[in-house]
C-alpha cells in the first residue's frame, strides 16, 4: 500500500495523527527493563495501550490494563488483547506483521511462572537464609525478565514499523515519561537492596 493510500485509509478509519513521538526503541526497553528490575513491563503495557487509545479513539483504560498483569491467567488474556489490537491495526493497513499470538503468550506465561516461584513467600523466606538459593532465585528471576523483554521487543518492533508507516517516515522517540522515571527509581532501589543483601552476611542461627 502506498503512503497516500495508507493516509486515506487512516483518515477513513478515523485514526488520529500522532501528536507526539510514539517510537520506543528496543534498546530503551532492554536498558530500562534492567534498570527498573523488571518493572518496566508494567509501564510498557500502560504506555503502549495509551498510545493505542489515543491513536484509534477507542475506549481503553491504560492504568487498569497494566494492573491486570498482577492477576494470574487474566493478565495473559489482556496481553493477548494488546498484541491482537496492534496486529489488527497493521493488517488493516495492508502491512505485514510478525506478531504471533501463541509464541508470545507462551513466552509471557513462562516468565510469569518463574516470577511466581520467586516471589512465593516460602521460597523467598528460605532464600534469605541460604545465599546459594538466593543467587539461584535471582538468576531465574532474570530469566523471567528476559522472557518479558523478548515479548516487549517482539511486539514493539512491529509497532514501531506501524508508526513509521503511518507517519510516512521516521517518528521522533517517545519522551521519557514520569512513569518511566518512577519505575526506574524503584528498580534502582531494588538493585541496592539486593546487592546489600549479598554484601551483608546472614545472621548466625
């Protein structure tokens, strides 16, 4: 589909022009996921769903959408809806997309299972008094974060292509929002606490 036809189709569909940069670089997702100790996932779900709402004018609730990620199983359904919405946008514009629901949901589910194991009270308390187990849990937690980063980058690479096509060229990067600052700050604090936990030897029983 040519750029002019794409613009005509967008206008006919009632899609809104991008009022600000919507492009989120994959390197940004990776770096901020590490700095935020994995919390960037929640912000990404919020930010990209807000972009979808603003762009399409459809009813959507970004904050609630992001908070569903705390709910087992249901969070996966919301992620499926998230990915499907962007896949549909691309297909309606005649664009190819690599967004595939099954592998995306499987990756997210694996990451969620690993996270659930790590934050379960019994495992967490045991890990506090066993440095070896604590290290194993930390490593496995980052494997889970890696799955989440993979899902975000997979979807975002397609979304960035859509924004570029819609705007007929490169789009400016999304500004560094307040939410990103908050999750990054919280993540740095978690990093400090985690490192301190290794630096301070456990009390003798």
